[in-house]
C-alpha cells in the first residue's frame, strides 16, 4: 500500500506559463542525470513507476507536478549533467529552472539527489544556492549508498555536511535498493509540506 494513497500526476511544464497554480506547498526534487532521482521519488512515495526510471540519463525533460494531498505537491525537476541533448535544449532547461526557483512562492524546500560516489558537483552547488537565495530549505540525499562501505559512506556524509554548513541544508545517506534512509527522507518532505 502506498504511503500516499492519493498521489497523482497533475501536469508537465516546458515553460513558466504551464506551471500549476502557485498556491499551497510543494517540495522540488532535483539531481544530476543518473543520480537516481526518479528511483528516490518512487521509493519515498512508495509508488512503483510514479516517476519514470530510465537507463538513459536525462529522460526527465519537463517539470513534472504530482499532487501528494490537496494543496501539497512533489515537483520532479529536469535532470542535469549527462543528458545528451542539444545545447539549445540544455539552455532552455536552465532558464526554466531559474524561473521556477525565482518565482515559486509555494516552494518550501528542495530535495537534492547526489550520487554518493561522486559527491557534490558544481551544478549541485548551484541548485543549493538558488534554493537558499529564496530562503528555502534543502536536504541532500546521498544516493546509491549501498555501493559504499560503511566507512566511506560516513566520510562522504561528513564531507557533504561540512560543504553544506548552512543550517538550512541537511544531508543523509540514501539507498532505494537497500531501503536505507527512505523513512528519514519521507519525514523531511512531510514536515516541509505540513509546516512549510
């Protein structure tokens, strides 16, 4: 049974005019292509196939809105990094993401998916900066933590927390495959959606 029995897809947006009404609360999910964003969304919502998982990085090319409950949304942002797309498309994504972060009053926080084996990259840091510039909170999921031994996992977590010394940014180890950190990540999202 789903943790969110009424979760449903609302719409996809390729430009700012197509974004859903800016009311209620929403938590955005972002991450480098191939970091495991879709897998994390499916694990946290306990819904197989809510966000499409693909072997081809960069499949999420639109901003996808899902209703968790009335006036509460999960927003799946386009992946960045590996996607093999023309430069014009990549620049379009960048402009759309920037508009999203600058304009959305309903955005209460960002869950940033980062491959624990790679650590924070330049684009990940840019996403955090956009979020913090709007006085929103951010939570870093260090995905694929099952690929690291315990010592390396703790080291990556420590390094990430040190790099994100801002009190509005938290971090945790996460593995959908090993079912590690799912409840913790879900609790962060629920807290933001309930209390803003």
